């Protein structure tokens, strides 16, 4: 049976189509760095309550960043399922709390936990709605009231950015299947 793949839709912002989520991380962080993405996400959220537009001098850049973040969410969703076959190379025995970013020690050691927890909390569609909503509100000259939680998806999206950067920095390795051999099977 053939698996349905989610298109990462990277051609809108990167100029090329990337299908492999691990290759995507390289392209995504070559486009802009982690600090820029986190600052942009913060600004999107801050501008949801302001009566001024984010990037008023170049609002088209906001749309491009929206498409990059949307591709990122699809990649994170895909990485969630990859955690069964891949693992992140071991972290250093000692690390600075600054290296962790927004992650717990457990998440820093195994960044795939972030994706598992994020998509246990919200669906891909809910994260896409969140992203669409904060982008829309950041480009609106009106302060609008809303009755849904923007903070939880924001926190998880920030954690996914940190986890993705760690995966990119440390690299991954395939988990070897532990199939029983004839010496491991006990005969009766």
C-alpha cells in the first residue's frame, strides 16, 4: 500500500520543492536563522493585539514567512511519524541551559518528544489555523477580540523550532530493527 505524503509546499518561499523533512530543515534554516524565526513569531503574536500592521513597509514579506512557517508545520508533523525509525544523535554529557532554548532537559536529549507532545496537544489543522490567525491579525489595523487559545500553539511552535534546530545540529541516525534471530528463539 502506498503512503500518502504531505506536500511541504516549499517552492513558495525557497524556490525549490523539498520532500524529505530532514533536507527541509537545512533549507529552512538556510533561508533564515532560528532567532529570526522566533522573533518573527513573537512579533506576529504581539501584533495580534496592536492596532498597527506588522512590517508595514513590506507586508508581502509577512506572507512569505507565513508560507515558510506553514511548510515548517507540515515538516514537524512528518517528523512526528519519523521518530519510530530515526533518532537524534546523542547530546553532549554537559550542556548549557541556554542551548536548550525552550525545551526541557528530556526534550533536549530527545527532540522528537517535542513533536509527539505538540501533535498530541493539537492537530496539524489546528496549528495551521493558529498560524493563519496570528498572521491575519498581525496584518490587521484593528485590535480584534478572539475567544481561543493562542498561547499554547505559540509555545509548541517555539519548541518545535528549537527541536528542529537541535536535530539539524546533531544529525540523525536510523534505529536498527531488532529482529529475532534463530539463536534468540527458544524452542520448546
